[in-house]
């Protein structure tokens, strides 16, 4: 073991310096994501995260098959500020300050080992905070071959043509939070998996980027696409481009399907921080990596009517200095010129979500030709809901009643309108609970066919079957039968011919 003193960092270590360096605010998921950033930047096709919470040597490691580093590059990477935040970075480089490897690692552990390989050359370096405190000098430890062999996972790196292995040991910050460390680490790594599936979802799926596989203890992660972009029911806006200092910021809005049309898997993907309401807003990607999500940057408030809106904002790493990107790459603030443009776009991009969720009454219907059972009556400062007396089913029923019967029917309808459980419906929808009524409409096709035949039988004047069917297919709930239009026409033609 060689102890290499880095004279550029020869300050005598003390408790305050240690605490400052370790108290950056990383969680375990964000810390591991920072290590994965380096692997992606090294063009790794596969990244294997391994953890073991059992004694005698608990550890967390990240192994990639990327380009690896030379001895000089490895030493630079282990410097506390190996690259200026203003230095040029090639497209696809997810680094920022040159601090992530060290600050992310040492926020979770006291012993950081990096083993890297290019061809037959293997270099292994270690920061050991206990050793630094003992010798009172910033000594970077260089491991020999025998010591490399003892590093967890080193045998897998040796088998690769090139790559890098990052190992955390003496996981003191995690120990402090656990009563039973192995089970605690298991639960924490579930959070890590969820976080990585979200922030690297475009790399996991190869969405316009080099596809990268990521596995945790040999279980491959699946992309968690918050836009449900593969769903045919997701709407997309046109692409907007904001040019800034010769670079493009690309903006596109997605409107998710209404909750009733989402599968359980889709709903889970859409609930990024917890609920659809909390998940709306801008999703900022830096070089394809998600850095911040679920915020309107105070350009507009969160609202239930806009909870289906997701706006993808893509920024290049050349604009980092303007976006106030932090060390953890977990927050970003848009520059004023971008804020102004996003403020203009925000309301327009959220409109499809509002239209999708407006009650499907006749007055507010997206398709005004459809006759619906319910009307929305908009007054100056209030709204009310009423059953549509002109709906063919109600009209056929009322036309067959005498004056007393008609009055009874009208009293019943008003009672139903007055007792519509609006507050209960609102409260349940605010919690992303599915309302199954619309799904029931599609399931009851036989019932609707029978109802159509009953209405046909009540017709006093002859109407050609084609005209009757086409007219009734513009009436809810019979709109659910549109795919059966030709069969219905044939059925009504046969019925009339038999009379």
C-alpha cells in the first residue's frame, strides 16, 4: 500500500472540514445516481450495483464496463475538485463540478475505493477518512495487486476489457439510521432502484440516447417513464425551442390519459413524487438525465385541472452556469429569459389537461354534437349539474307519462340532481382514485343494445334504420357501441322488416 500525499490538498484535516465535506445533503439514492452519472459519461453499456449489508464487510459497489481511466485520470478524479464547473464538457458528459464521486461517496461512507482498468492496466486508489484523521494529512492510498484482489467485486472488473469499480465501505452514515442494518439496507436499495429507474429512464429505454443497462444485485431495472409516452392515449404538444447563448433548450408538453383510462402500472408511473397533483409541471433533463421534476418554478400554481400535464425541458451541459445546477444535480433554476418563455408557454401547454378533465356535460363537451345525460350549467360565479331533459331516453320516458306521472318523474330527477355527491367525488378524485362509472359504460354493451331496441319500438314515426342508428350513436351511453354500427343497422332493418 502506497500513501500518496496530494500537496494541492495538504490542509490539516479537522472535524469541521470533514463535516462540511460530508454534509452536502445527499440521500443514498441521489448519491448512487451521482456515481452512475460517471459510468454513463464513460459510455458504459452496463452498470452493476451490488450491495451486502451482512458482516464482516458490508459494502455498496458500482461496476461499469465503460472506458476506464488512466492512472493520471484516476488521480485527477480523486482530487476534491478535479475539474472546474466552467470547463468545457463534451455532449453526453453528466459531470458538473468534479466533486460528485468524492462528495456523493463520502456522504455515505468513510472508505472510498476506486479501481479502474484500461486494457491490462489496473489502478486502484482509496480515500480512507479514518486514515486521514490518524495521519493528519490528505494522503491518497494507492493499492497494490494483493489489496486490489481483496476489494469486493474486483474480480468482475478484471474480467472486463475496460471499466471502473467504485466501492463504499464503513457505511457509517447508514449505520446511524438502522436498528438492523441488513434489512435497513435492503429497504434503502428499493428506494435507490425506484430513483434510478426514473432519473435514467431514457438511458434504460434508449429513448434517443445510448441504451444503458443498470442492475442491482443482478436484477435489471426497468425504465419509469413519467410521460407514459408509449401510451396511445398520451397527447403531445408541438416542440418549442428556446435559443440561449447559441444552444437550444427544447420544450414539449405531454398530457396523460385521464385516470379512468390508465392501467394500474401507468398510474404508478405517473405518480412520481406521490400524487398526480404533485407530479405535474416541468421535468428538466440535462443531457438526457432527469435532474428536477414536478415543479412549475412558481410560474403557475399546482391545480387539479392541470395534474395531467408534464412538460419535458431538455438542456445541454453547456448551459449549466445559467441554470444554477447544484452539486447533487437534483435542483435547477431556469435563467430569466427561459423563465419568461416558459411562463408564456405554461398556460397553453396545460390546456389539454384542463380540457381532458372538464366534466363531460353537454355545455362543456369537447365534441359538442354528442348528446350527454348530464349538463353543466355555468353561471357567473357558480356551476351546477342537471340531467339533460332532452336526452332521448328521458324524453321517451316522459313522453309516455300523463301529467301526474310527468310531475312525479320531474320531482325524482330534481331529487337526484340535488343529492349528487359532488364533494365525495371531488375528494376521491383528488387522491387519484379511479371512478369506475365510465368503465362500466363500456362493459354494459348488451344493456345499451336492448335500450336502443326499446327506443326504436317506442318511435311513433318511421325513421330509416341508418338514420336512427347514426343519430343514437351520438348519444351517451350509446357512443360505446360505435364499433358495432353496421351490425346495429342490419339488426334494426331486420326488426322493421319483420313488423
